[in-house]
C-alpha cells in the first residue's frame, strides 16, 4: 500500500465553475456554491453554483426552444455526426485536465480516470456513426393500395441525472446517444462531482453543438433533482443512482406528465466460479471486480459463489490478490484503489462491515479504515460463512466488500445468483462451454461476462433486469431508447369511399 505522495499536484485554489444554459456559462453570483473537498486530500478543489428552480426552468426552456425549432433534430445525420466526432477529438485533447478533475472530486486513481476519459471520447466517436444509421422500417406487404412506414423520432427534452461514482463515464454513456437521437438535454450531475459535466457542456459548444441543446444545472438532489423529475416540460428522464431515488422518479413521472423513464439503479452482482475454471485468472478477476473504483460501482461483482470443492482455496487466492493491490493517493500513477468518494458512503461501508460481523459472518481479510494521514480509505473486505439472508449478501453496499457462498450443483449456483431483487450484471468463470452457456441463459441480469468481468464499450447496451432498472443505454439500443416510434400509413391511389 502506498503512503500519500503527490506526484501530480493539487490545485492551489479551487476552480470556480458556472452552470451552463443556452450555450453559456452562468457564474454562481449570489446563489452560493458547493465547495468540494478532494476525498483523498481534504483540500478544496472545485466550487459549483447552487442553482435555483428558476435556473432549472431557464435551462428547460432553452432545451425546449432548441428542440422545437429543430436546430439540432432538423440537421441531417452527417451534420450531427460531425459535432459528435469533434466532441470526441476535443475530449482527447483535454483528457488530462478532465481526468485530473475526475480524480480530485471523486477520489478514483488517475490512471483509471484517464482510461475512462479516453473511453468517453470513443463513445462520442462511435455514436457519431449511429447518428447516421438510425432509421425506421417499412412495410411493402400491405397490398397494392397501402404502404407502411415506421419512423423514429427524438423523444424531446431529456432530463439526465447522474451519480458520483463515474461522473464522466456515466454521463458519456448517455449524452452522445441522446444527441445522436436528436433530443436536447438538461443534465444535473451529483452535487459532489459536477466539474466534468460542466466541462463537457463547454466542449460540446466548442464542437459546434447549437446553443440550448446541452444545459447543465448544478444543485442538490432533493431540490434541483426533485424539481427536474417533476418538471412538466421534460419529456424523458434518465436517472442513474439509488433505488430509493429511482422510486421517487417513477412516482414523480406518474404524478406529473408521465415522462418516459430510463433507470439504472443498484446491483448485487454474482460472480460464479466453477472448480474447472482457470482459478488464478478468476481470482484476479474477482479481486478486480470488487476493488475497481473501490467497489463503488453498480456492476461490482460483490457476491462470490464458488464451487464447494475449491471454495477455501479460492478464498485464499482472492485474499492474496487483494493484499497486493496498491491502495493510496489517487494522484499517484501506480495507485489501483483510491479514496472512498463521500464521508456518507465511507460510513455506510464501515457500518455494513460491522453488520456482517454482528450477523455472524467471518471477516477473512480487510474491512479496516486505512490511515494515510488524510482522506478516507478502506481495505477491501472478504467475508466467509455468509448465508443468503444476511444484509451483506442482499443489500447493495457500494464499497469494497465481497461475500463468499459455496455451491454444490449448477442449479444451486444459479438459484443463489438469482436470489436477489437486483439484476444488473453477473459473471461466470469456467472452462466448460456448456456450463458457461447454461448459466448465461438462466441468470437474470442485463450484462453478463464469461471468464472476465466489467468489460464494456460503446457497442453493447447497458441496463438491468428486475429492480436494477428500466431501459438500455449505449449501442444502437441506447439511441433508440431516446426515440419514439411513429407508424405512417400511406394510401396508394384512391381509397375505398366510406360514404357510398
Ligand atoms: O445516490 P442518490 P447517493 C446507490 C449506492 C449508494 C446509494 C446512495 O448504493 O450507496 O445509492 O448514493 C440525485 N430527485 N447508488 O445517495 O441520492 C443526486 O443529486 C432527483 C447506485 O449518492 O440516488 C445525484 O445526482 N434526483 C448508483 C443522483 O440523484 C435526486 C450510483 C444519485 O444520488 C434526488 C449512485 C431526488 N429526490 C448511487 N435525490 C448506480 N447504480 O450506479 C438525489 N438525487
């Protein structure tokens, strides 16, 4: 584990950001600001405005005007693609600065932040092609008198609420696809990680996105977020965050204008390991699956389900891997696990570790706060003697806490994997193709990994089964999510008269 060192420097003073409406940055003025302290260093790094509901109304009005006058949706696919491509190039140009702010606000390792930012550029580049290939359908089999068309139209103004665990990545798994569909956006990032969303708005404008198509309001979830989900002039709301707020989003839609919803909520994702797997590789993948982003990841592989004959050996192998992970200052290039993002999350994780002990689970390793002199860090925890009814086996902890449960048969492994309210992601580790395919078919999850975990990219869609959410992001599915379908019946020749 690393001691705190600052190879990349901390800012000498926090950077003040404005919020973004109609193509312009608006300074905080008298509104007041959120001061964000780096969770790894405890020093102020950014200031973002506390927007008012009037600011939100102005942002929605700008997005509405931009949508209705067709300044974006009326452009052809080639023109929209050009903006998305330029955005990708500008993200690459500013990757170092974006990654730095991502690390300063979130506490994630700088090497990881850089990789995520480059992945985001790729999202825009990929979505540029989708802007050109989005199309509907035609029916040429309706008889000589009728021709049928199905067109896809942008839903309209999209509200986009994002969390703090992957502020830029989750944003960029949505924005390029929303824009490729022709919609306009009002985004509200998490109040603790708003900087890179504001940077993206600036980049989009520089790339030629017409004013009003991307707006960003900053503020607390309970005020600005709540006002956005209740807004009558927002046609669709894409929300990523907790199940609790997800329920509020569904209620708000029902109580206001029935806005369409996309929801990506929690996960309690199984990793099934068969005795015939390459266990060395699987142990490495399992350590990665729970350690990556300090386990603050909706698709973390937090439930390890291992064939009984190898369960003890495998637990030792995972323990050994976790002991060698480099935890420490996220600004250090070598760090693999950085700081916990918020004090509240730190408290939540530690309280689950206590609860696990109190419920009778055996802490095999980790689970203790790490003292580097400043910042909040937790050593990845591994629990044995876990039963499926324990809170640590059922609830999303959103931290580096892994539980192990043994199984004897494949049916038992599948039943354990499915014994959850969630259905976001799952992994299976085996050299046997029949087992891999059977488990892939029968475990109910929106993303599945075979002999790997947390793999991703712009092509394959993201989203959950069961209480993990509604709808899909990314890929062509992600663009279609932000469209609605219109059926068009076209009479050829003269129609048969109704009145004789
Ligand atoms: O999430 P919130 P929190 C889970 C994870 C974590 C827990 C709490 O288990 O421990 O949620 O995290 C905005 N109306 N996930 O409290 O509150 C908020 O400002 C509208 C899983 O930070 O859901 C932020 O922008 N918006 C997850 C966003 O919602 C509201 C990612 C998420 O915050 C609002 C994050 C309201 N009433 C947390 N209240 C994942 N699936 O990736 C808050 N917000």
